[in-house]
C-alpha cells in the first residue's frame, strides 16, 4: 500500500482521502484544526448553533450525478432527511412579498401577479431559468485512468452545458443594471437588485433557480456538523487516519519527486501528497513559490468572495418570517468602502437543531472586500470595537424590520474575513471565488509539470468553488494518483 498524505481536512481533503483509501492507498489527512470540515462548519454559542458553511446543497437530489458522489463519501444516504423550504427567497417591498419559488411555473405566476406590466420580461426571465433546469455538473473520468466503472457525461448533459455556455456568452455583455432596467415595476427591480451583485451580474439567478427547478438544492437536516461527521466516519471506517491540530510546514521534494511532509522537526514520509489547502495560500509549503502557467493565471484573475457573518441568538419565535428574507434598508449600513442597501437574513426558527424551543438563530451575511479594513483594525487594536459597532448597527436595523427582535438578542457573534483566514488559512479569508460575468468556466490542472507526486484539489481549482467543487476536485486528485501509479480507481456504484 502506497502512503499518501492529504494536507487539509475540509471537504476536498476528505473526498480525496476516501477515494484514494478505497482504491487501496494508505492515507493520512493532516488537519490544522481540532475537527474536520474546513469552511463547511457550524459553531455553538451558548444554546444556539450558527450555520457557517451550508445553505443549500447541489447534489441533494437522488437524480443528480453528484448525489452518487455524496453517497459514496457517506455524506448522504437514505436516512438523511432533506428539507426544501418554500419560498426559496422572499423580498419585502413595502409589505408586498416578491418571491422566488423552487417551481419555476409558480414563480412566473407569482411575479406576473405582482408586476403584470412586466409580464414579457418575467416570462423571459423564467425561460432562462428553464434553460438551466436540465443543467447539472457532469462527472467524468480522467483520460487514461483504470476504473471499475467508466463515468462519462451523457449527450443530454453536454447539450445542457452548451445551452449554458450560450446563455453565459449572451449575458457577459449585459450589466446588472442594464438587465434590471428592462423591468418597469419598482418592486421587481428592487427584488432583482437585492438578489444579485454588481460583480457577478444576474447569471447566478438562472443557475441557482434552474438547479432548484429540477428538484435539487435541498438542505440536509442538521446542516454542516452531521454532514461532515458522516464523511469523516466513512474515511476512518475505511482505515484512514486523521491527525488533528497538525499543520504541515513543508512538502519534502527530492529530485522533483515528493517524498513526504515536514511537521516541525518531524518527517512523515509518503509516496504522494495531495494539497487541498487554498491554492492561493500554499507558498509556505514549498522552498520556493511554485511556477506553473495555470498558477500564474489563477493568481491574476481570481477575485475573492469574502463574507462577514453576523450570527444572532434571539429569544423569540420567528417562524412566521421567511427562511431566507431580504429587506431594503431605509438607511444603508456602511463599512469601509462597502455600502449595504439590503439585508439578507437566514432564519432557522423552524429547525430545532439551531436554537432552543421558542427561540431563533439568525445569520446575516455581508459580502464585499473588507479584508484590509479588518486587518488594519486588528493591527491598531480596534478589531473588537469595530465588531461591536457593527453588531449594534445591524441589531438596530433588524429591530425596525422584525419588531420581535427588540431587546431579545441573547447572543451576537461576528465572523470576519480574518476569522476565516485564521480558521481555514484561506487567501484573504475568502471562501469562494467571484464568478464574474466575463469569467470562463474552467478547471485548473491537478498537477504541476516537472513535479511528481504532488496533486491539488479544493475550492480554487474550479471557480466559483463551493462544496460540489471540493468534492469533485478531491475525486479528480485521487484519479490522477491512480493513473500515475497504475492503480485501479474504485468508482461509485
């Protein structure tokens, strides 16, 4: 059995570990934290649990190829209940609820009822969602790998991917504001603006709602923690080993071949190393920064998706409010160079896992590049004070939107980009890559030419990233390993 070290115990690392272990390798995962999961995580504060890593899951439907992979790694099985909350998103416009439903026909009828003057554009919007309804991430095997069962995209998947490429090409030329300007109803214009960002444009709406329309994008009961625990148990039950609180300091290379990993003064020998840490933050693992055309491109074009996650524990039952609600603020919140006109609230009142009976866990995500602001605040000793000031501003605004919140906030926890950087060692604390309208859909290579026995997986390897990309690139790294060592890859059933 050849020895393999995986650096990073997030979803990509666990995926790579399971696929390699099942194919006959002896795998050890090095995880710098005291638990696995990486960005796919939740945390407890007093009696509340705050979901930090999963809001909906691609591949939750049994009809999806991704489901076979999630099942293979143990994340999903017949015992895991999947929730499909409706509506998916609700925006309050002066008391009128504008909604996206999972069923595109329902969405179409609903929006036309609220904005009949925009019927033509609403039908075009829903037509584009239907174009994406049959699009799913195609799973395929690496050319030249020996596998117990060959996996290739179907013709239907290829045609759907082609339709998606045409849609991306068309919308790459249209700015967010130009598209929103096609609608005349003030409410639907605000709704579309609330559901999109300037940098990403409107394409994500078509992709997301298309996935939901085909029955995917559910939420596994319990969220991140049991999800990761199931995957971790699959790996260790196979005989894999995880070393927690263990940070790799250097990948050892001799004659351009990986020979192991250095941890402090200890050398752990290996026949191969799979790196699943953030590819933009791994220079420390090598004596000199790696040189490769695709790494240069990644460094040049990647725009980080950052997040400030504000988590609130509220001593009130907020079940009457939507699962995901967006509100326009009478007075925007400003932070550094960012202005927040809308507040998007995830409401976990209907899930008893996240809060005690009669109480509610809420999370609010503020996007935008605030890394330098928080880094400077930390250096100047203002970090805690700035977080406190932000929490007070958000709670004050939230009280005006949801009156039951007034005086009932028991817990307030803020995770900034520095939090994500500290916990996951992500570049600038970013947890995904911004998928701009003009960005090409691509997958970066898993290897570096001239360097043998080192493989790469993780969120950066296929923009925009996310849980499915972590899962798929872990599988891909294991396939490269199998091909290079002439080992049969054990495929999904």
